[in-house]
C-alpha cells in the first residue's frame, strides 16, 4: 500500500513537472519588463526582453504581441542610433501586421506611418512618401474608423511633398488633413502643424486673405493649449503680423508685432538676436506708413542689441588672445572694439568691461598716456551713471 502511494506521488510530481516544462514563455511579462528597461534607458536589457517576447509571440502565434515587440525593439534601436536595425525591425513588424491582420488593416497602417517617419528623419524622402501613401490608402478606405491617424498621415505626406517642391499637391493634402482633424478631434492641438503649414503656403504666396483665418485659429489654439505667453506662439504670431501688414490692417499688425517682441523677450531674453530682428520688422512696418520717428526708434533699438552682442563677442575674443599672450593682437582688437562701440553709440555699461581690459593692456605695454585717456573715459562714464542715480561721488574718488 505504501509503495502504491509513493508511486502515485511520483507520477503526480512527474506530470506537474512536465506541465511546467511545457508551459509557454510569458511573452507579455517580458514585454512589460522590456518597457521598464527602455524607460530607464537600459537598452541592452530592453532588447533582450523584446527578443524573448518576440520568440514567445512567434511560438504562440500571438500577432498583436509580435507586432508590438518589434515596434518597441525598433524604438530602442532608433534611440541607440542603430537606424539600420531599426528599419529592419519595422519592416518585420509591417510583414507581421500584413500577414496577421491583412494588407488593408489599420495595424499595418500604423507601422507604415512609423516607417515613413523614420525614413523622413534619415532624409529618404522617396521611401517616406511610398510608405505614407500606402498608409493613407489603407486609412482612407476605412469608412467610419477613427480619422486622426489619416489626418496625421496626410500632414506628413504634405510636408514631404512641399519639401520636394510639390506645393499644389501639398496644399490639397493639408486641406484634407485639416478637414479630417476637424471631424476626428475638433480643437485638438495635433492639427496645428497642418493649419500652420497651409497658412505658411498662403502667406508665402501673398494670399493673405486665405492665410488670415488659419493663423487666427492657430493663435487661439496655441493660447488654449500652451498659454498666452508660451514660446510655441511665436511662429503663428509672427506670421499673423506679416499677414495683417500685407492686408494693410495696420492696428492689428502693430499689436501683433508688439506681442511678438514681448514673446521673444519673455521666452528668450531682451537681448536675444530674434528680438533685434523683430525690431527690424517693426522699423520697416512704421517706415512704410511714414511713421518715421517710431521707425527710427525701432531701428536704433535693434542696432543697440546687435552692438551689445558684438562688443561682448569681441571682448571674449580679446580675453582669449590675452590667455595666449598675444598682447599686440589683443591691443589691436580692443582698439577696434572701442571704435565700433563709439560708432554704434553703445551704452557705457556695455563698454565698461572692454575699456577696463584695454586700459590694463596699455599699462602693461608701457603706453601710459593712452592708458590714462581710457581710464579718464571710464571715470567719466561712472560719473554719468552716478548723476543718473543721484549719487555722484566726492571729488577725487577713484573708479570702482
């Protein structure tokens, strides 16, 4: 009796062990672990997990798992700058989607969109257009299906056409994309690339009346999604100002240019080169209306910004020359810096650092009279500053 019980126990144990051995690999678990590794930029571990998930998917005939892990593997390879293998993984995903879901499936369209995006990033425009055209054909035939994917593909195709100089086809694709976005996701910011691209074409063609409502819509959507002071508003506000100027809607254009300048100053700083460029645009805008005083003020402000940046750059170059012990070259550079600053009527506070360095160079070169003249200039600038601030120092106080 005891022997029989022992034999039965051994048999049960053997059957359980056999069941465990025959249990298929858990592909979903590997996929999830691969995702976690990918999120932590542990790319080698992620690839190992996705490869295991792929094997499990092929063994179990799980098409959804197979396509998903191949797309994720491509993402890891792309992030690792391994574009060749990323392209191969996406092509395998496309083959798996076509075999498992059919040549007209939305799953295949999604993979084709990724292929097109990758090809575009690598500069392979023809391959990108071929892939996105297939995706559009698939999605356009799926009546009643979600249209956001179609709108996205139409936008990408339009961008590629425009880059290839095919402007008319690009315009039609963008119009179609905007229509699809409006049907699929009304008010969704994802439609902004299509709206802004079409507005840009109209603007460049001087079709201002067509561009205006698109840009108004883009500005409103950007404000709603990013905030009224966001940097993302800059391109749309810039284009809107240009279009309103073209339509001779001067009050609207002036308000837009002032807003554009404020956006640059808030997001990039008051000294940013694009602030100077905006002031140039404003100078042209005012001059066109014979508002010369305002035009001169804007042009002068733009010049001051550029002079400040140029003086700072010259000063940095001079410091490098000093580190290299090229005293004569440094002296020549600072002499030119002073002349440039004077011609541009650069403010005292901008000229102070290079003047101090120039005076020190002249002293080291035993050019005491020249050094004294520069030092006198520094002192006079400090006195002017003290007068402005109401704190002129007592006579004989040395420069600080």
